[in-house]
C-alpha cells in the first residue's frame, strides 16, 4: 500500500528560508549563500519524508517566493516593465516581479483560493540521496484560469486562448523531467473544484490530449484540493488522456466520495486525501481507515494511495519544536511532520501492518479532546444560542449616524487617517522580549510603550492627520495579540506558516469555546486619547478575520465559533465606547478569504460572516463611528455583503489592484457611508505623489463620502518612508479639499 504527500512547507523548521531571503535582500549574503540554504532545505525535506516511509515524495514544491510566480518564470510570462529580454530568468528579475522596487511595482497580489496563503500573478526536481521524487507542476489550465488580463488588455480577453502557446513549454519540461529519471509527475489542477462552465472544462480535455504524446513512459497524477469536485468536472477529470492517477481532497470534499463510489475508472490510481493539509488536528485514524477500506473495495488494493488532502504548506512544520505547549492540547495536534507519519501509518494499516500502539495512542487523544472540560464553556454556548433569530443591525441608518458623528467629531472634508500599526524598531522589539522573558516589570513596560505612543501621536499631529491611531506598539500581530487574551485559544512558539514570500504568521489554535475574560485594548486606547485632543481610533480585529486566520476547531460548525468571537469583540467595543473612544475600527481583512469555493455554499457563509460583524457593534451610540477595512481580495462579487456590514466608514484596498477592486461607485452600487479608497500600497516601495493620489481618488467623489488612508498597516515600512508617505497623503487630501471648494464656489456664483 503506497503513501503520498501533495506538498510540504518551504520555510524550514526554524524559518531558515525566511532569514536567508531577508539577508539576501538586504545585501548581507550572496546568491550562493541563499542557494545553499534552499538546497539544504530541499534535500532534508525529501529525506525526512522518505525515512518516514512515504513512497511518493513531492519535489519542485520548494519556492524562493511563490509557486505560481515560479510557473510564470517557467513560461517566460514576464511583464515588459521588468526589462526581461529572454534567456534565463535570474533571481534579480524573479524578486523584482515579486517585490518591485522604488520605480517598478510588484505583480498584483491575490489569495490562493480560500486559504491564508497569498500568491503572485525555478527550481526543477532533482534526484539525489537515493530518493525518487515526484516533481510537481501547476497544471496549464489552472495557471491560465488563475490569471487575469493585464492593464490595457480588453476585459473580454480569455486567458485560455493562450493554452496552445504554453503547452509546448509544458511538453519540454515533461521531457526534461523524464530524462532526469522521474517516473511520476504531479500536475496540480485545483481549479477543477470551482464551478466551471463547459468551455473551461473542455480546456482540460484539450490540454491533456495535446500533452498525451509526451506523457508516455511516465505516470501522471492530476491533483485537486480544497473542495468537492463537481460532478461534471469529475467526469471530465477521470476521462483525461495520458493520466495514471487522480488526487482528491476527501477532508473538505466529502461529497467526492459519493462520486468515486458511483464509478471510478479501472486501472487508474486513486490518491485519497484523508489527512487534513489545512488544519493542525491529529487525524482520527480509525475513521480514516474505515474510509480507505471502503475505497479499497472500489479501486483495488494496488491502486489506492493514502495521501494528504492538499499541500502541507498551510501547516506549521514540526510539533516537536513546541516545548512550551500545554501537553494535553499538544496531544490533540499534528503538524506537517506528524501528518507525514499519519499518512504512512494509514498506508501500513491497509497493507496489514497496523501499528497498534500508534493507533491506540491516537484513539486516546481523540477521546481526550472530546471529553476535556476545558473545551466547553456553558455560559458561552448559551449566549451564542441566544443569537438565533436576531439580525443585530444598528438602530438608525448610516446617513443619520454620520450626521451625529460629524457634529461630535467636526472632521474636515476628506478626513485623513491610517489603518493602525506603525513600524516597530529593534529597540521596541527588545522591550517586548524583555517583558515576555520577565526581565522587565509591568510598570517599566508601560513606561516604554507610552514613549512609543507619544512619538506616533506627535508625528501624526505634526503631519496634520485628522483621526489618529496609537501605532499599536504593544502588539505583536493583529490576530495573535487578541488571541493571547481570549479564552479557548492557545499559541505556539514555533508554529510558523508562510503567508507570502518571507512573511510568516503564527496562527492561534482555537481549541474550545471563546470568551473575553477582561478588556484587551481599553488601557492603551484611553492612554493614547489622553495625549491628544484629536479623535483616537480604538483598533480591533474582527471576528471573521480572527476565525479565518486561525486554526479552527473542527468539532463544531465554523459559524458557531465565529459568533462566540463576535460576542467577545462586542464586549470590547462597548468598553471602549464607555471609556470615551468615539472612533473604533474593527478590521475584517479576511472577510472574503473564508468564502466557500462553490457558489451554492457562499450565501450561507456571507450571511453569518456579515452577521458576526454586526453583532460586534450593534449596541453602540449613533455618535460612535465604526470603521472597518477590507484588503487584498477580489471583492467585486461580494460588494453587497461588504456594504451590509453596516459600518460607518469602509476602507477598501484600491492601490495595488489599480482601482479594479473599488467597484462600489459603479454598476449602480452606492453607499451612504464613508469610503476609504486606500491611496497607496505600503507593501510597494513606490510612494505616489500628492497629485497622483488626488487624480486616483477624484473618480469616487461623485457618489461617496471619501476618506484618505494608506492601503494597509504601516508596520512593514521603514520609519522614514512612513513619514514621507503620510505627508504626501495629507497634502493630497488638502489639494482635493481646495479643488472641491473651488468647484462649489463656481457652482453657486
């Protein structure tokens, strides 16, 4: 019985690649240094999986930045602005596409389906150490379906029209991999789980028919993941020519089991993804073994391969590195290294070599998790159940609230503000470490943080920003900070997961019912408000974002957990209001991120996600202004839901996407509240001029009340860049105010 892993984390158990990349970008290390770290990580990963007993070890899943960007480089689909003139694409052009520079913007950023991994719109498999690996390529059809027309190209242009231009490159790559000794090649075609029309499905048939001639002599696996494969797509997939096996996500795609039971092609391999690649809970081995035995009776013992549901890219590397994690909770978990062991244990059990001790320990951990009193909070469950049947809208319309807020806040036309966090110096990081390691008292810590808050407030006042933030110097991460203070969540020490490039996040683990034992931000927000006469925003992360950027318990529906978080945030919102904070921002960057891939499931998600946000602030006064922030996602299709959150001011990412995302002001969609078309991209090294910002924004003035804002938190910028960018933003706002004043004057003269 064979075992397989779809893909594996790239950063390394101690984030070795992250530090190597950032050293290289800072000019502190050479190309050779970076390549050595990469080579060591690849070989150690392959060896680890082979030693664990995995037969089909994936290769070519490593990337210096992103696997879709790698495919772009492989195909030579480099935008002309990067100056590539053919030949090998070196790291200079590669990282220029990923990160841009002071004169050239990076490629547009998007989400990898409904995960927390960002992708951007080189390495081939190597065979060494005696490990026969399976090279992994992003399939040609999925690559094109994930792309979008470049600026200046007609929106009606179909990327699939380029299919026959890229297939010769795929044939060439397949030939090279066969020559290198590959016996299997994996094509990832995740778009097959989407609702595709017949034209798009036909492209899969055409592509693999055209590739068939070069596929002889090698076994091809077409891998899908993240959801059920629709019935028609399943028929097309299992009819593809030249394909030896098909991989399915049987964790998120439970309905696919029925399709397989209804018919699976003879003599083909089934790669059964029964070990969850998206979450960190230990597999219920007994349940998975039952599923596999049912599949074995359909496809045969020799054609069934035990696999992960998707790449383990979305999980931390190794639970072994968690030396401070609570032992009971630790027994409930499995990171990438442990999931590899689970896959092999299931394969061995199917082959009649069941490790009884391993299965018994697993059964004990499953029982422990179900019965542990720390998982259940009866008061929280009652409060959540009481939400049923209520809509939780604020009592008055947004236009009436804005009038009341303006009387209280007295803001100018086109007010200016920022998203929240400011850059943290190395000195500030030392303060955090000192307090965390108990080398600094609470009083000393507060004194140090107070100094940082004063600096940020002084800077904003000097720049004449209208609504201030305190810079969040006391916070580590926008989810981690809140997760550490909520009951029902736990944090790891080394549970890092790649978000994009070298950026890694450490998601909280939601293991039980969620509640807020005490206020989380009131102390710092009121301290900051006492230092200025200008409005100070209270800064909170919304319930949907906390949910979608966490590893969520899988023993109850996600919406129930989200409602629990919403009630906790609601307590914080109301305490901030009582403390005199009149502007409160509840960020929901990840609202769209959790949107199910299948259209039939989307309305239910949007209903409870929007409801969760409304729960957080439904009880505040009209004079309390509620802001929210949505970023880096294709939001055009959920604009009505974004407006339905009923916030007073909504910030929408608008710079990196060249205004394509801000469709609020066209197609008949209008909103009476404040719209913040974030005016520059803080991830880019380019800072637009005041005139460019004004020109970019004036398009929206006809239909909406405008604010000015950067695109995202300022934490990732250098202090000098922040000051310059914010200064330009304020100048642009004042420039527009002058133009509007002149226009009004001319109108009434």
